């Protein structure tokens, strides 16, 4: 039985998204004075839990390293002042790993950045592969509609795209910007409807100014606006449409993944 062509596109989108996130993470680690592997080491130690800390063998398992490679990594991190070793309380032959104050401070700052980036990406890892329904997050999607979750609720998939992108066949495109896109005549609009009432308020849009450092706070404020009319009413209309149509939110914003449309997609896709 051959797989649908759209399945390969879904897998490609997933793998590409993961690689972009890994590259972004590596850049942030270097900016914090760590190598990407050192960042993973600090996270493995802190994330292991327990007062005693993980052993080198456990860290090697977390990082998929051979034992001697993990030892070398720990040696370098210890020399840099990021980690330190202690002996096990019950078995002094066992070496446990802990973060220094400097290591913990760097990890906390990096972790906050990663949480904000995950919010920006609106990643929902379980749904990324559940059923591998063919969904194209950036330019609409294809696939079965009105899917039902185990709890009886409808599973909603929503695409986002730039208004200037060519429409995907069979999609229902909705402009979610407050302003009409430049260079597009109303008689040639490449979308089916315009719901400007669901867009961010002029005050919020002006404050954000598409500053990447403000995106996390912009997303939080925008989600709050969506809980009040008229945005709330427009949101419910989109939610109803998304259950039965291949809905694609379109925007003129160049930075698609840091746009109001991206935030709105996350709200609609949330259970």
C-alpha cells in the first residue's frame, strides 16, 4: 500500500522544522558561552531530577554518547566551571554530576529563551505525528476533515500563509489582518473572506512593531484580546469553519511565524 504524496510533505515539514529549531538552539547556546553539546549536558543534569544528580553513564544515555565521549565532555565542562562531580552517598565508587552556580544561571537563561521560541513556533509535538494527517503549516494543508479525537471532540488543523502566496487548491483562505494588503485589488483578492475583527488591536499592533524580542509578550496580550468581543465572536466563527473546511489564515506580514496569524492558529488548534 503506497502512502499519499501529502504524507511525505508532512514528514518533510516536520523534519525541516526540527532542524531549524536545532540550528536556532545551537546559535543561542554559543551566544551564552556554551557549545551546543555543553548545553545538552547541563540540561541532562538539571532535567534528571533528584538531589544526587545523574551518573556519567546516565548522561551518556541522554545524549546518545559513548561512555568515554561523555567523560571527555564532563571533563571540559568541569574545567570551564559549569559542572562539578561528587561521590555517591551509598556507593563511593559512583560519580554524580551537578551544576555550578554559573552553569545553572546559563541554563536557566537559555531555557527561558527556548520556552519563548517554542511558544513562537506553537509546536504541539504529539499532534505533529499523530496519524500523520497531511498538514502544511505554512501554506495551507490537505487531508481528512472533521476528525474526531478519542474524547469525542473535533481535531482542528489550521494553516497559515502570506496573502501573496499562491492559494492551495481546495482551501478556504481568510485574511486576518486589520489593514487591506498593499498591491492587491479588491476584485482580485486571493482569499474568500476578510475577518479584521479577529486581528490584534491597533494599539497592540503598534506596540509590537514586529520586534522579535517582543513576540512572546505580544502573543500573550493577543490571546487575552481574543477572549473579549468582537474578537471572541470572530474567533468562534473561525473555529466553526475550521471543523468543516480546509481553513488557511492569510496575512501580509513577512515574518509569518511571528505574526498574529501564527498566534491565532495556535489558539484555534488548541484543544
